[in-house]
């Protein structure tokens, strides 16, 4: 595709996008403004109709006020004076006041006189029975609590919509007490609605209230209504480009919706907006076409035509191979600069071609001796390949020997683990029997024992427990070394676990007259998920280690909640302490701070801390130690805290 076509398409697409953008913006801005003006006009016309209806009701009220503050009426509800009826409640009174009915009630809210009149037939008619439902004692329409009380508005009756005014009966001086109620009413019939339409030059109608009509209508923004009417809502429903409907709700004197004031209006403002938008878009399209034509012409004259000339000259140089051909470029703009650059490039290419020819001559000369050099190099490579083959064979033999040694080591480790497992099993059985019978002897199951015998039995139990612990540590070390250790995660109670451990280690501490405390902080959950046996083995080994190396003082074990996901276990003693240079090796298997042969009989073989370290690591925890000679040692363990579902549920609810 040529540059001319690309430029033409680009300008065309740009103009099209500009037209679309301008149309969208104009439609959103202009038509929105016209729609707001139209909505304001609809609301204004509805206000005009509402004001006309209010004027009718207020005119009815102004006449009724004179009757409600008249001594004759005030006393009429008590004595029902026939002369008053004859002189004041005759047919001309209804005709002159344009009334359809009058109702008088005494202070007990009883109807004492009522008269209805048909203005079209010019005769008295019965009072509508449907109105009597609103004249029962206690009805808000006839209830007045003070002398300024007024009830006015519409009533929806089967006979039609009744404009009604209810006023309290007062003296001619507008004083109380209230002696009853007077009600005036006038039906809003179709003739009056037609008269209202003619006066206001609007198509007005009253239809029964239907919420579905309002659901399909658009609520007019109250901010567009002037003067504001915060208690009244106006609705608009466009039915075509030329007509729209305006609605508002007519409520009765009780505040219940009974009818819709319905207006059919011409959409002159909207039509004018569409016409304005069409003219605007036509002007924009015309201007855009002129702009596009001028742009294409200038591109062709100043850019595209000169590019074609330059392209023709470059093609001629390519076909002839003459890099010395000059380029004729006119002007002093970017295209002229491009032509100068192309001439410089052609000169550089010509110079490079000369150098390339010289290099090719040298290369040809070098290739004449290439075969001899390749033969010599091939011989050297053959010797190197043979040496490499021998080296690979030796390395493969070494790897095979290393694999055999590894397999032998793994087999030896497996055999060691199996032997230790068998030995521990064989040793546990007699040890368990010894411990059982010793405990039975201590309890006096086989008869009473003396204090000296009890001491000997206690020594037997302590030694048996220590030996059993040593066997467990030895087996645990073998399992950890071989990678056969498996954690059995299950729910457990931290407090119960500490109590079980205290039953074992506290008597050992008391034998050495040491004070030992094991505490579980209140922040620790009642249930966690962990390996009970391994956790017990960790705490027991640390307690045994503290008891062994503490001659006097106390040992404290504390289990607390470090944070939302970790537990913190500390074992602190007041023993002899550990030298700084030994802190890095205390977790090595079979290593002890004092490696001499003269040591305490209860010191063990150096597996306890090694097993603790490996178990803590297996449980994704971390152990640290702090110690000072002569002041004691503190072991600190951080372990993940896995909660049971019963512990998680309250947290998630909170």
C-alpha cells in the first residue's frame, strides 16, 4: 500500500472518529440540556394544574370559613332551627356557592343536617352513602382538636372525586369551644376538568391511581422544579419524539394516593434540540471534509511527491550499482536533510565496498593454506579427544565406587536402626515389668514396706525411668538419622500435657531438693493440633537436662502464646551454665560439655538435646539457648500453633 493511500485512510479514519466523538459529546451535552429544559417545562405545567385545583379548594374553603364562624350555625347544630334551614340552606345557596353538598355535625360528631345538590340537574339529591363512611365518630375528617384546625383536599367516592373542606364550628368572634363540624364538598367532574384544560390550554385528565404507570415513568429531578415543592413528585414519560406524558399523584385528605393528574404535552423543546443537533453535526461534517481535503493536498504537495522522487533515484542507484550517482533533493526541510544523509550513506557504502574487496583478497590468500592447517589441527583434536575419553571413564568408575559406598552406608544405617529398634523393644519389656512391680511394692500391694525399702524402690524406679528415657532417645536418634520419623498430628490439651509431664519430672527434681514449676499461660488455647508424644519428649528431655545440671535452686517451665500463630516454650534453670565456646555444639549427637571420664552417673550419653533440636526442626519450629556460667541456662522454643475447629470458630465469628 502506498503512502498516499495510507495517509488518505488515516485522515479518513481520524475524521470519522472525530465525527463520532463530537456526535456523542453533542448528544450527551446538548440533548441532556434540552431534556432538562423539557422536564422543567413538564413540571411547570403540572404545577399550573395543581395550583388551579388548589385555588378551587381554597375558594371553597374561603366561603366555608364564613359559615364555620357564624353564631347562627353555631347554635343550629344544637336546636336544628327550621327557619335557618329555610332561609340559608335552600337550593340557591348551593347554586351560588357552586356546591354539591353540605353536612353539619354536632360536638358528639353526629350528623344533624346534610344536603346534597346536583348542579347539572338543579335539584336536591340524596347524600352519597359512600360519604357516610367518612362521617363516623372518630374519623380524622370530622375530628378537630383546636379552633385553627382545617381538613381540606380530595375524597375518592364511587360518584367521583370530591373536593372537600372540613372546619370546626365557632362563634362569630372565632372563639370556642368547638361545637361541631361543617363540611362542604364539590365534585370534580369531567366538565370541570375540560374547563380546566381549556383555561390552561393543556390536555388534562384524572385517572385512578396506578403504580405501574409511575414505575415506567421517569422521576423529574426536584432541583429542576421552581418554585420547589419538596412534598410533591413529578413524573415524565416520553411516548414519542413529539409527545410526552406528565404525571403527579393526587392524595386524599388522609394522605393516601387516589388518582393521577395526567397531562399530554407536545415535545417542542425536544424537537428543537434534535433540529439544533442536526444542524451542528452537518456543520461539523462540512468543516471536517474541508479540513481533510486540505490536509491530503498539503501532504501530497510537500511530502509524498518529494518522497516518490527520492525513491525513484534510490531505485536507479540500486539497479545500476553506481554509488557515486548524486541525489537531487530540493528544499531545506527534514526531507532535504534525509537526502543529504542518504548521499553520505552511499559514500560510506562505497568506501566499505572497497575495503571489503581488499579483505576478500586477503581471505582468498589465507584460504590457500587452510587445508594444511586443518589437517594439523585435526591431529591435535584427536589426541585431546582420546585424553577426554580416558578421563570420562575414570570419572564414571569413581562414581560407581561412590554409589556402592553410599548404598553400603544406607544399608548400615538401616541395619543400625533395625538393631536399635529390636534392642529397645527387648529392653522396654523387662524395664516396664521392673517399673510396674516397683510401683506395686511402693504402694504396699505385696505388703507393707519400710522407709529404707521405699527409698531403694524409689531409686530403682528413677534408674528404670532414666534407662527407659535413654533407650527412647537412642531409638529416636536412629529414626531421625534415617529419616523414618513420622509426626502424628492430633488434637491435644496443652494444660493436660504439662500436667502429665509434671507427674514424671517433679519427683526427680524433688529428689535433688530442687524447686520445679510447670505453668501454662491463660492465653494458650485449650486445644491445639500437634504430636503429643514428640512434644512431650521435647519438654521431658529439656527438664531432665535441667535437673541433671542443676545442683541447687529452681527450674521453671512456661508455655505461652507468642503471637496468633506460634507458641513459646521456655525452660529455665539456675544450674552451672554452659561455656560460650560450647553453645554451638550442644545440639550435636553424643557430644557433652564435659567429655571427661569422671562424670555424674546420671548425665547420659549426649542424645537429649540433639533429639530435641531435630524434633523441633521436624515440627517447623526453632530452638535457641542462652547461658551464663554460674547463673544458669534458658532454652527457648518457638512452635507453630495449629488450632482445632472449635478454637478457630469463635475467632472467625469475632
